[in-house]
């Protein structure tokens, strides 16, 4: 039976429609990929800003001290930060090193390096460019924590952090939770953490839940 002009037009329209759908799906996939890439860049930028601020504070702190104090604290900082990185990411993976001070542009500068061990070789890494998986988050936290600890006689030893580990890979979060618990048990520093991660609330001494089902925020102590 011959195909009528109407059926022919409908068939042509359906083919065009399916072709358009496939093209749109392709664009949609590209858009999702671009959105994901943009999200990664934004996340990396957040990590860099936090770590850069921590570096600036630590640099000012070191340059304000005498030579003997600098040397003593430098070794202590390196040991404690390296211990923290090892607790989260495993022994022998990362270590922390402070270099300087040296004069740059008429200012005293302190350098900070993260060393990654691959096999038997150590590779200096730039945390701002080469390190993913949440290393910047953990490093920034450790530096902030140690600053609060050192200044505990001058300020209240309380560290407030807001979703500081949201970029930390899932497999490292249990170890991070254990590190948080260990630090608060062994030092006088209190950590106030805003988080959506249940693992961190499990190791906390006190937990408040904030919800907003309607216009009013509800605060409930659940631990």
C-alpha cells in the first residue's frame, strides 16, 4: 500500500524529532560535564583560599618570633602536621616541610611544602595546583588548629570550622573523624564544626541539629 503524503510528513517529522532529541541529549551531556568541571574549579578555589589564609597567618606568626623559637617550632609544626596527614591519608604518603625564613622583596618569607612519597622517591608538591582528594582541606585545618593551640594562653582555644572537609574523599573521612576526636581529647582546643557528615557527628561530644521545615529554624540537641 502506498504511503500517503500525510503519513510521509509524519514520518519525516518523527525522524526530525528523534534527531533533535539526540542532538539535545548530546548538548545536555556536554552541559553537565561543563557544570561538573566548573564545580571542581570552584571547589578547588575554595580550598586554595582557605589554605592561603592559613599560610599567611602561619608565616606572620613565624616571622614575629626569634631564631631559636622559630627552629624549635618549625620542627614541632612539621612533626604534628605530618602526623595529621599520615593519620588521614596513611603512613609515609605525605609529609610537611617548612623552609626559610628568607628575604624576598624586602620582606621575610616562609615557605611551606608538602612532600609526597612515591616508592622510594620524595616529590615536592604544590598544594594549590597538584593535590586533590581533600589534602588542602586537611592541611588548612591542621595549620589553623595548631595556631589556636599555640595561642591558647591569649585567646579562647576554640576553633570554628564550617564544612571544612566537604572536599575530602569519602574513603578518608573515617580517619579524619578519628583525628578530630584525638585532637580534642589530647589538647584543650574545642572544635565547633558545622557539617552534614554523620561520621563527624558520631565522634562529637555534643551535637545540635538545625532544620527549617517552614519559615522558622528549629534547633534540637540530639547528643
